[in-house]
C-alpha cells in the first residue's frame, strides 16, 4: 500500500509539471517518475521530476511503466529491456515520438585500420669498396635516405608495405645507389602470442653489387609479451627462396644466383615513457658461413604531434661479397625526422 501510494503521488506530481507519466522501477526498489527520452542498449535517458535529466543503465532497471491517454498503463518487464551490447532498444509502440538525444561535446574518434610513416635521414657512412681492379679499401661519407611504410591492420590479419631509397655520388663515381620495396603479410593465431608471416622483397644495391634481388619467405613467430606491455619482443624463423644477379668486383660480369635460404627475424621495442622509445631489429638470411646480416638499434623521441626524431645505428654485412678476400660491411649512424600518420 505504501509503495502504491508513493507511486500515485509521484504520478500526480508529474502530471502537474507537464511530464509524461512514465515510471521506472529500479532493482534496488527506487521508483523514478518523469519522461523517457531515449532507450538504447547501453543507456535509458530519463527526465526525472525530482532529479532532472539522468542516464540509467538497463541492467539496473526492474520494470518500465508507460501511461498513455489512449492505451492506459503499459508495463515493460526487465526481460524486454535490451541488455546485449550493440543492440538497439525500442520503446513499445505508443505513438509517442522520441526526441533526439543531444550530442555530447566529446565523441569517440573511430580508429582507422590504416597507418604509416615517412622519414628523411642523414647518414654518416663507413663501408668497404673496391676500385676497378678489385682492391679492398674503406670509405667514409655522408648520404641521404628516404624511407616510409604503409600499414593496414584487421582483427587478425595485417599488411605492411615498406620502401627505402638512398643515392650518393661525387665527381669520381657513384658511392651509393639503393632501392628496396617490401610487402609483408602477418596473420595472428587464436592464441595471440603466435603468428605467421610472409615477406616479398625486391631491391637493388650498388654496394653489394646486386642489380636485381627477389626474396620470398614464410615464417612462424612468437610474441613474447602481451599487447598492453611497454616492452614488445617478437622472433620468427622460416625459409625462403632467393634470386639475384651479382656483379664481380670489377663490375664487368654478372652471375645469376637462385637458391633456398634460412631466415631469422627479431624485433624489440621498449616504450620507456610516452614520448621516448628504444628500438632494435635483427635479420639473418642464409647460413652460418654465407649470410646477409642486417642489424639496427636506436632511440625514437616524440618532438611534437606526429613528428619524431630518430637516432639509429645500422650494420649491413654480406659475406658473399668480398674484396681481396675481405668481407663487405656498411656501417651507418642515421639522424632522421619521421612523420607518423
């Protein structure tokens, strides 16, 4: 009797103030009277006589009562109130139009599947080279490097396209002419720590005396830390098929090579703070005697929005290239500005 009397008083009060006579009974026993503005899967927007405009969670609602002049009282039990995320809730067909809900000042920005980066680097280089007779020596010089990538990421699949271009010459000769484009496909298994990746590569490299180089690989890998960790480490290993044209030391003849290769990749990143990260990568293609090794390590510092400063040390070593029976190497210290989008 007390409950009915209290509800009746609220209904009379609501009618006197011009509100529609809607009543919401909460699971904790509270009763609210006023006007329902909008009902969704996540919220019931309600203008209360006593509290003004409020938002209620459907999980907290026991019952909704709607009173219409023509239809009388309509009861909506808790089972009819939408609880499933993403489902649209509807009030019973009463003929009443639901007013639009005011937009909030801040709206969640939809996360895009596309991202990428583009950078310009100045490199202090030290590398081995040869003259026309194949005599071994080393050189130090500066060069410029343009690079970037474009990424697409789905729920469990991802694609990345990388590109790099370097060129340098003086009055005597070409010092560097390098172009690389790579497509990498990555699939994450249900256990998110394991993944498979396939890489397709084309490049030319003047210093390694390669005119055309094609590489197709397939690898299986492990992510050693969870997605939310500030430290990210992944390793993968597999096999590939390698095709390239190699010039001799005097660059007078070309030999075509095609053979299977073993490949190992390792990637490390530590986000020390929000604006500073330590990065490191290692790739080994071949076996323990004849191989092409790529190693890099550096720091990445955020300057302003989407603009980063990167300092990086790189080592490129190819044991299949030799001058006077000495292996080829290319060391570089790079300073670059990087734009991420």
